C-alpha cells in the first residue's frame, strides 16, 4: 500500500499555505477546511494530515474545533499535528476525532515522554515527524522556527529502537516551493531504516514525484501546495490511485 496524503495547514481556523515554513509568507486558501477535506474524501483519499500551525507556534493545539468538524463529517483518518506536547494534548486530540497524532518538538525536548506515548497509545497511533535541513541533518522544531543540535539519523534510531513504526520526514528547504522532494534524503532513510513506514513530506510538484517516491520504497507521500496551485488535480489523484492499487 502506498498512501497519498493531502495536508491542510491551519491558522485561525483557516486553510493556509506557507513557503519553507515561513509564517511571513502566509496565504489564506480557504475559510472552509471541512469543504476541502470532503472533496479529498470524495476522490478516494483515506488519510488527511491536519497541521495546527497556531499550535506549533504556541506549543499547544489551538484548532481542535476544525479537527472535530473534519472527523465528524468525513470518514477520513485524520493525522493531527501541531503543538501536541502533553498527555492531555494527546488525549484531547483523540477525543476530538484524531485517528493518529504526529509529534515533532516534544520528541526532541522530552524524548522519554514521546517514547512512552508509543508504548501507551500504540505504534499505530503515535507518529514521529523529523524535519531537517540536509545541509547539516539537524532537526528543526516548533514549526521549523527552532534549530536543534539533534542529528536526524540518531533521532530516528532512538525511537526506532523503542517501537516507532511511522515516520514523516521533511527537507525544510523544499517545503511549499515545489522544487521536488529530496529523493536522496529519502533513499538514505529507507536504506538505514527499511522496516519504518516512511512518509515523504514537502516539495512535491506533480504525480511523477509520487511515482518516484513509491519506487524508492517510501510508503506514503504528503502533499499540499501542488494541489492548491493546480499542479495536481483531483482527477490526477483518481488516476494515480486506480493505477497503483490504492
């Protein structure tokens, strides 16, 4: 199975897009994230990556109401992320309808807490986001505002040894600019961690990128801007899924 996962980025309850995670580039796409989610569902999409950018900046989720609406009015599996940092945040996310949560910052700041989540809630429910600039392979957190000294591969290895199954990985220099995914980065991750379910996130330009990522051994791709700018259509998604067995 190769999943294609659209993303919806939220600021103040609205669907927005950014370039390279820079909040100064914020552009509102829609005031109705639910409508966008329903359109994806109508075309066979199974998963949605819902990103609470307000939560990422503030260190706690702020858009639970959007999560609840999408979970309540679609059958999508919603992967919720953005500021999830305490057990209370995890519980609230699930109570508001999340199928899984993705954590990034907390896994760096409180690695034991994140490892415990994998044990407590299960590896099908707790995903890791590891976002990096390939110039130094250091992890970036807090909506990519903060650079750390944590090495990408050491970070993945730590949680892989603690039961991690699902990983999202982003090259932050490529996010939202449609210059193509960092295929070499994903090849390295797949080679080092062949049993991890890797979702490539960022840089997708077109359906051909989906095909190349699938061939590399990536198990999912997260996309956003290419769709919102019309480079990928709902009909393209239909065609890809019919050809590749989704």
